[in-house]
């Protein structure tokens, strides 16, 4: 039989939970829509105008993406820029609001920050766009050896084939930018990327990184878990981005957040926000139609 002290202890815990859980349930949650994007400036090929987001036809397609996402009515827009770049971001957005920013003539003007975030923020009458990126990324190519490396290479080849087909379609003008964005934000796309970056590498062991960059602290890399070490580099950055997102929300008290970020982060960030009881994930395909 339970001792009296243990019995009383269980009842105290139960009473505490009864008091806490309803209070948590009553707390209004923050909606968050994670919009995955390719880095639009990197799609551009000088010898192929179909890849140029600045052409009138591609601008019309992007305007349609902006129109559909605007129906979400965000009260906070966050982008893949470092918080340390906030002053520059503020200055450029102010010029954009005043119709004084020559995006076409800017270095990087084809990027999603200017082509998607700026027009969306202006439509929503937002005074500011916040950068929530974090350092810590690296190239997937530094993992090229170890036991079971063939599994990682096969997954890489599969993803490149799928994405390559879409690049080809964009290049021959048989795919609109809106349809490309719809594709990127389908679970079958971002989950394919998620598996390649955050799951398959764990199967690769007993290897070493090839030409790792400064973002990888090789002094603490365990060769036995070389694939898991790569995952930790990617996940470490995502948790920093997550921290920037939630602290910006705490600062602004926003209730409908839109995050525009590279599609490679979507699966990972969704997995994090699913476990955060203060947020409700909103699927992008609810609006991208």
C-alpha cells in the first residue's frame, strides 16, 4: 500500500496540474505561417530571361503569390536576415514604403526579401520587417565518406532530380513562380529535404568531413558519429532561428506571424514549433492556391 506521505504527494501534484493546465489552455496562441522559398536571386541565369524574377511576366506571378499570402493578414513578417543587419533592413524598407527604392538596380534585388517580404509588409501596413536568421550553416557536401555513405548520396541524388525538374520547367517557362512556390511548400517537397538533412546522415558513421568551413568546430567532431555531427550543425542553426522568432514575438506581441525563409529550414522549424504550446502552425498551402 502507498504510504500516507506518498499518497498526499500524488494528490498535491494532481491539484497543481489541475490548476495549471486550464490556465495554459486559456492562453491565446500565436499563429505562425512558415513560407518556404528558394533563394530567388540564385535561380537567375543571365542567358535565360525565364529565370529572371524582374521580367514583367515573373513580376505578375510574384504579385499573385503576394496577393494569396496577404489573405493570411500577418501582423509580423520575419525574414532570413541576421538581426545584426536590422538597421540596413529598416532603412531599405523605409525607402520601399516611400517608393524610393530601385530594387531592380540593387545587388540582390531579385531576392525573396525584396520580392516577397517587402510588398507583403507594405500591403499589411507594417512599419517594420525583422531579420531572424542565425549563423551556423554549412554545405551538405562536406559529408562524402563513411560507412553507409551511399544512402546519403542516393538521397542527395533523388532530391537533386526532383528540384532539377522544377528548375528546368522554370527555365523553359512551363512553370510559373506561383506554382513553384506551391511545390516548395508541399509536405512531399520539404519533407524530402528534411529527411536528407536531418535523418539520413545519422546512418553515416566512421568518417570525416571534407574541407569543412569555419562554421564547423572540428575540434569537437566525433568521427564515429560523423553524420549526426552534420545534423547537429544544421539543427543548431535552426534552434537559433527559432529563438530569434520567439523572442521577436515576445517583443512585438504579434499574433499572426509570417516567416519567409529558405525551404530547407521548413521541415525542421515545423518540427520545433509543433512542440511549442504557445504557437499554432498554419500551413502555407491553405493560402497558396
